[in-house]
C-alpha cells in the first residue's frame, strides 16, 4: 500500500498567506504623483531677500481665488471643450490657489527686490502695495497648452490709487503631466511680470503733496482713483503660446 504525505497545517497557512499577499498586491492602487508650481530656487531667493525695513517698498499678496471646478487636490484636465477628467493619481502638493499664490509671491519678491508681508506686521514709512488675483480660468490641455486667465489688481495702501487689469497667458506644452505643470509655471511667471510692472507704475504715479505747515489739505490731497494697466509686449492673438497684454478691467 502506498501512503501520501499530507502537508502540515503550518504549510497550508503559509501558502494561504502568500496567496492573500499576492492578491492584495495585484489590487493595490498605483502610487500618487505630486506636483508644485513653486519656484525651484526658493532657498536662494529667501537668502537674497531684503529685510522689511530696508526694502524700497513691500507687497501684500492676498490669497488667490481659482474656479471651483479646479479647486481640488487632483489635477483636472480638459478632454474637449465640454468635458474634463479628474486624475486621482496626479495631484498638487497643496491646493491650486495656494500653489499659485506661493509661486507668485516668490516671483514678485525677486522681481521687485522686496518681501511679501501678507498677514504680518510691517514698519511704518515703507510703501505697501496690496495685490489681489482672481484666476477666472485655469485650463490644462495635455499635449497642447496650459491657460491662465486672471483679473488682478494692485492698490497702494498709502494713496489708495488702484490698478485693475486682466492677463490671459497661454503656454504650449508637450506630452505628459510634467510638461503641463511646467506650462502653468511659465504662465504664472509671465503673470507675475505683469503684476510687477503694475507695482512699479503705481510707485511712479504722482503722489498727493502736503502743505508746508505739515497739515494735509483735502483740496490738494486728492489721490488719483485709478491708473492704466502697464503696456507689455504685444501678444499674438489667441493661439497657444500667446499672452495678452494686461487689459484694463475697471477701477
């Protein structure tokens, strides 16, 4: 008579555990990838930034508004004019409005040789320019272009002079989501250049004079209500890679 050896219970347990582990590995979700719009040289910029007391002027960049449909942790991409895809594995490092604000803040402080004092006390006697940005369109077209359409304003807290403009930035991109994020980064950098020009224009605008007695006179201390948007390089009309010159959006 031939006897067949029956595997021990421990062996059955080990085989069962391996089977379950293999099944779980096959069902595991793909790893998420995270993207940022922040400048890559933030550390160098912070080291070179002046102190608030030594700056010629200061900026105060408010939180940035973005459309609700893209205010998500996931990347939202266009598939055609009427449809979008929400990409679960492709995500922003922080919410899009925060990403845009941080990138703009880094660009503006470098271009203007200043610091962003939003939410922080700042010394008296240094002009402060409050910047507000409302992104009305933030479109991601994989393999085609990245579009940022923003209304922005700069207000002098000293004179209450205000500039309100609109910029449309349309950057061509290659294949892949990395290229798409780089396209948005270029658009935000171009937007920051327009805003920086707005700050310089307000800084150069005539200021109200003060009488010799040192007392302000309402008759001669009337600030300008608004000034025109700065003229940037002419833009090609509507195709990818074009960027409109800032347009006045009212005062």
